[in-house]
């Protein structure tokens, strides 16, 4: 039983990372209808930047905001410089650009920091908690930081005029222009915020998976799965989807282990987690194409 | 006194095809002018061209200020409240958010707050529905919201694209009465596009009739509505 709790807890911790990535994907999707395939590599690059700052002697809690600022700038720049001229380009060209970005960040990170795996120090104090051993300090830290980040972001979109303007620009660009909103800048800002959210995900997961240019490859797939399960059009849904996928993948492995222990028959285990996650996505999308929380707006014709 | 709107040699293109072939008209400050014409005549395109939402040639000036080369959002901030065809409400946002977002670029927040009160005097119904999702409003209420949203920009000029479209006659009358009040009480000049020519001519001071991207007749509303031939061939009543 304790093992089950442990699996759920670590599932939530992983889920926090998936939720952040899913949200980053959704933020760009709702305003552009594009999936940013480079989101994972951008997050990886940000994690390297943070690591670099830490090795230069900055404390983690200074390095993190600096990294977020850097990532925000990178996101805004990518939108303004690379994607801006392609606003009316065919989808396939945009996909090629994203794949190009992915390759660029990947090889740039390899060139600057080499491909050797580096440990990333956890910023969270290694104290034991009441249910000692149930869940590690870093995992709790991951969940807390992710939840704080999400709360800030949702308050920003719900409560501030700029957040409202960004939502309006994503919902209906033409109408947004007609109320004086500079839609192009809103897009760039959205990119900046998405890159920032991704950066936090990268930095939080780096101590767990270790730092190297390939660190985000599998994780982005989970983030993508989370976004699809929750609903690619729904930021709140994507976050929920991320947590759901995180817990589910651990449950699957856990039940597989139980089964093997009970019957000696190996059906499923850690190796199949990704496959199962993708199966879940396909099942959800078959039953409910807009995702679990994908909102279909009520519209009177 | 300069005109509120001055349009000269306006041409507009959708890709390679030309929708407006050089249109001239002007709109005196404080007046209401209507653009009439059959489906596809180019009425919507004219409004879109004024706001630089299509590729255009020719000159447009708002209150003496040329809008050449300006982005749509910059033209809007000159005080042009465009109520687009199909209303363009943010259906997923609440009524309140629709109104608040229109005041986003305004510097004078106190004036924006007063304008919200003024909007409620024109559209008391919207006040009751502030928290409701805009997509769930009735058609008439959505049209009211679209006009109210444009008012929240503090406009000098409103461009209204078929505000009567798809609405029951009673609601249309109510909306047109409110438009007259907005014109008179808030001193907003209006360029009104309408299919319903009789209604538009009753409200407007002047009228222009378009056919396939050209002005085929213009004059005061009285002149246009008393022209038997124009009425029969273009206005269909
Ligand atoms: N997005 C577009 N792409 C290509 N052609 C267009 C587009 N919008 C309008 N047109 C063409 O431009 C011409 C003028 O259209 P416009 O929408 O301005 O007419 P309208 O007078 O507003 O008609 P309606 O009364 O039906 O609204 C038409 O021939 C139309 O087919
Ligand atoms: Mg039209």
C-alpha cells in the first residue's frame, strides 16, 4: 500500500513537469494552431543555461529567474524574427521551421556544453518528511514550484488587462485588432511565456534525468500526451492532463509489477510506460476528440 | 471644418481580384452616412479597407489624419469603432470581458469607466448580463454587445456593418433607436452599411449606393429614396 502511495506521489511530481510542458504547448497552440516541436529542446537549452549560471557561482534561486528571463527573450525573439515573416506560410513550412529549431537548439547545446551527462544539483533541502521515504524533497519541490508557476500564470490570464488582451488575441485575432490590440505582439508575448514555462519544466526535471542534450526527448512526448488528453485547446485541461498522464504511467508500471510478482507473468513494466501513455492518448481522443476538458464553446448561430 | 471621414480613389484587392474600383466619398462630422447595395457590391470591403484589413490603394483620412500605412489596431486607436460583419464578439469571453478588453489600449481609465456607465444607459440589458458568456446571448444582445464594445473605444467614428442582420424587426428598431441616440448624445459620426435600405435611409443623412465596387449614386437620404429607378434596381423596395 505504501508503495502505491509512493507511485502516486512520484507520478504527481512527474505530472507537474508534463503539466508545465503541456501548458507551454497549449499556449502556443491556442494562438497559432501550431504545435511547437522544439518546446522540449528549448526547455533543455534553458536547463543548461541555468546549470551554467549555477556553475559560475550564482545560487539556484538567482539562476532560475535569470534563466526564465533569458528564455522569455528567446521565445519572443523566435516569434518576432523567425515566425513573424511566416505568418501566412503553409503549415508544412512552419513544421519544418520547428524541426529546424529543434535541431539548432540540440546541436547548439551539444556544441557549447558537450554531450556528456552532467548532474544538476537539486535546489531543495534534503530533509525527510513525516511519511519519510514516501516522497523525496525534490519531488515535493517540483510539485510546489510547478503549482505556484501555474497559479501565477492563471491569475495573470484571468485577472490582468494584458492577460485578457492576450486571450482575446488568441480567440479572435481580427476582433482583437478592432479593439486596438496589437495581435502580433501578443503572439510574441505568448511565445515568451511559453518558453518561460518550458524553462521551469526543464530546470525542475534536470536533477531527476540529469543534464544532457537528449534529456527532454521522451518528456516532451509525455507533455504532448498530457496536452492531448486534457484538450489541446484548454490550458486548464492540459495541466490536468499532464498530471493524469504522470500518475497513470506510474500506475501502469506498478500494476504490471504487482501482476508479475503475483503470477510470475511479465505483462507490462517500466519499459512499456511510454507505449501505454500513448495508448491512453489514442483511446481518449477516439472517445472524445477534443480531449477530456477540451471546451466546445457554446455558440448561438 | 474638416470631414470626419474622407475617402478618395479607394481600391481594394483580395489576392489578384479587385473588389473596389476607386471609391470617393466623405462623411461630415456628426453625421450618419449609409452605404447601400446588393450582395457582393463591396460594402463590407469598403469598411475593411478603411481599417486597412485588406490590401488597398487610394487615400483614407479620419478627422483630417491620413491612415495610410497604419496597422488596423493603430487606425482603431484614432477613434474608429468598427462593428464588423457577423459581430465579431469574443464568444468564449464574458460580456464584461468583451467590454473591458475594448478599453485595454485606452490611457484614460477614468474616462473608460465613465464610458462603461454610458454604455449601460444605452444598453441596460447588458448590465444584467455582465457575467454571462457572450456566446450564449441572443442575437440581438450580441449585436448590442458588438456596438457597446465599439463604444468602449471612445470612438469619434463608428463603422457599422449590417447591424440588422438576422434580427427580428422589433429588435432591429430598438437597435436603430439606440444608434440614433449614440449619434446625437455621444456625438459619434457613423458609416452604416445596410441591406435594409428603407431602415438605413430613415436613419442616415446621406447615402451612397454601390454596385460591383463602384459608387453608382449618392445624395441625401431623401434624394436617394425618392429616386424611383435607384430604389427599384438597387435597393429592392
Ligand atoms: N475574403 C475574400 N476573398 C475573396 N473575395 C472576397 C472576399 N470577401 C469578399 N470578396 C469579394 O469581394 C466582393 C465584395 O464583397 P463584400 O463582402 O464587400 O460585399 P458586401 O457588399 O458586403 O456584400 P454582403 O451584402 O453580402 O455582405 C464580392 O465580389 C466578394 O465575392
Ligand atoms: Mg457585407
